[in-house]
C-alpha cells in the first residue's frame, strides 16, 4: 500500500511537471498586480489604531484577496477534492455552520462547533495574548498559520500538505492567478496561506443597527425594548443586593464597544469538569483548563448553535445558561462564579429585552455581500 501511495504521488508530480510549459505559456503575459485592496471604514473606526493591520510581507492587494477568495471555495484543498473551507464556513451563516459539529471530507464529525469568520483581522491587533489568538483554543498566532489547521486536520479536510501544491500547479487556472497576486506562477504552500489570510482579513462586519448607534451616538436608534436590553447587557448584577443585570460586558466589551469581545479566553462554567481542556491543551497551564476564546456577539441570528461545543441551540438557551450561573468548578471565570449558586435571576421579560438588544448587532448586508461569496 505504501508503494502504491508513493507511486500515485509521483504521478501527480510528473503530471504537474509535464504541464509546466503550458502553464507558463498561459501566464507569460500576466503581470504582477500590486494594486492595494482599500477597506472603507465607518467613521467610528477612522482612527488608524482601529483598522486592519496586515503583516509587512503580506499586504492586502486586489489580486491577493481575489485569489484567496477562490481558494476559500476550492475543494482541491481537501484530501479527496470534496470539501472547501466554505463547506463548514458558509457565508449565509456568517461563515459558520448551522449544525453542532461539521462533517469532514471523509464524513467524520469535528469536535467543536465551527466558529463564524468575521472581523478576524482585529484579533491580531487587539488581542491581549499575542501568541494565542485563533481557534477556540488559541492554537494559532496569526491568520496565515491558522489557514493550515482545518486543511490538515484529519477530521476536517484531511489533506497531506505535500499534495496541495502539485494539485493547484497542475490546474491551468491557478498559476496565472498566483503570478498576478504574487509575481510568480510557481505555487508554494506559503503563498496559499498568504492568499487565504488576505481574503479572511477582508471579512469585516459593521453595518448593523448597533453600528448605526456607534456612528450617530444617538440612543434613539433603538426601540424601547432594545434600550432596556442595552441596560441589562451593560449592568453589573448583584442578586444579593437585588440588582439585576446581565454582566455581559465583562467578556463582550465595555459600553459602546465595536468588537463585542474582549479578545481573551475564559472558562464560562459550561461544564464542572471540562471534557475539552481548551487553552490548556496549548499552554499546559493549570489555570487555563476549560478556557475558550470569547466570540463576538455580532450576527448571532445566523450562527446557531452556540458555544464551543454547539450545545445551545438558541440565543435564549444561551441566556438561560448564564442566568442559571453555570457549573461551579476550580477554573470558572470570576465573573461567572460570583453568581453561583443563585444565578442572575433575570425575568422572562428581561431575557426578551436582552435578546432584542443582541439582535441589533445583526448585519444582514454581511451575509449577502457579493465580494465574499463563491466567485464565478
């Protein structure tokens, strides 16, 4: 079987080499296009500190972003040519999946819920932890490295990284696109990573009712119910003093936060003894057991089910969980633990109000943006 495997791999390489002259002929007139990709930011993100920062060796260009977009929808990146990045990160679901665990290329289920992909670029500049930034467990430092995780994961796209470049090189479509994006029609894995990372850095969402509030600083953009939900979201809860609040802002950003995440990792009390160790798997630090990245609360209407394990089907289920106080454990976050065993004690009406406010963070234009969908 091993000899057969190596024979097949050799054939792929030979086929790639025999097509090189044709590829070069097709791409010889292609010029390296360094035209920058310009992002139009809303006024409340006009400060340079709030904008996307690309690595010096991978600036955003029109050609690079377009190549990354094509690769994002390319099933050849999977072992059996059946699955692309978009298979588990559907733009209609705010680049997440609508099932608890996604199926991989060979039908295996993943171990965590597929995270939505938007505003990822801010994680690189805003994260307190400069090493652990991406994936639920912080196992990747930047978007370039993050791209390979799902591609080589045996439960996901299951690719042998050695086979990706020969497949792309042998396809006459790709060498000219790489030359246009990076100045060479010789394809390398690091260029695949760069292109995918460029596309992912453009997946920005800032066109919701909540953003209208940030733009105008006018509280009246909200309905009365949404205003009540706003107050609950940003209120400190203390059941012993009969003060009812959601305490959401501790992890999801102080008042008027655009990002709606603190870019950190927390154990939210989802399990008493976590079966998934989260950040601990990466750091091996005792205090990191059961910690997972705080997701942004944008576009919740598109991204169910929720939590890293996809265990909560609806937004109300999530609120009910936090209202209960969660499970007590040695690793639970202090802002969760302080509510145990009483919980938040929100009324059903207050939960309705909180949901109404959370829905103001819905950016329908993001999931319909033709710049992000599968290219023709």
